[in-house]
C-alpha cells in the first residue's frame, strides 16, 4: 500500500451511522478485513471486505493496488458492533463563546468582528470570578474598558442576557473546516469546526 494513501483519512461511523472519529486507510482496511467494520458508499449501502473488493474501480481514481488487483479506497466505514454515542461536551473555548453570544457585545448589543471583541468576566477575577460559561461573555473594547474591574451593577451596565452553558452538543470532534472527501459530507452536516480551538482554563 503506498505510504501516502495509507495515511490519508477515512471517516469512522458507529453502527447507527453517527460519526465517531477518523482513521487511516491502512487501519480502515484492517477493520474491514477483520469483519469489524463495513465500507459505506454514497447510497448508504454497506459492504464487507470481499464485496467491497469486488466493486468496479474503473470510475474511481481513489484506489490502491494489491498483489493481484486494485481496490477502491473506502472513505467512510461503519463499525459493526459499536452503537454508543461518543461522549462530548461543548468546549469552553473562545470560538464557542463567540458562537454562543453571536459575536455580539453583551453590554451594548452591537455586533463586531472576532478581533474587535474581548472576553469579559461578569464577576471580575479580582473578586473571585471564575472562567466558566456562566461568568464569561463577549464585550466590545469600549464596554470592556468602561466596566474595567467592576461588576456590571457597579459600572451602571446591564447584561443583554444571562450567560449560560450552550445547549448544543456536538456529537464528535473532527479538526475540519472543509470536508476533503465528498463521501463525508453526507455525515458531517453538523460538524463543529470550532473544536480545533483550544479549551480555556477555568
């Protein structure tokens, strides 16, 4: 198996076709050969190793050569026995705080670009305020300076809404902005690209 192709990515689904993670082509073929996974095509049909290897590769350039034949690279596989959901929570990261607050200053209500917004501790860290979903909001530079090290009440300011932990919960963690393979798009409509951003410390 060519080294470059062997280490490109294959999307791994659980038995319910929920994305779990990515693996290499080499590992994907190993799972198929051991009957631990099935290849999945664009019509959601599944194939074991034998039936997948018998598919025509004439119209697919994404193939690898075996000793006696070429075989199409499976870009999506589904595990045959794993049906649990991956346990994920929304990361407490700058990008996710911005997403929750919709790039809007939580004091003046104006929308800004990411670079023109700060993260503000509602209860200042100097007063024991923690870096948590319930105590951090986005604020513009002007409002951040006005509030300074005070509470909103002390600064004569009011929050647009109370900060809370987001209710949306990504099911998987994939470091993607654009999906590299069209076969993946069927399963990645809800990918949260923000997961490649660092999680903030509490």
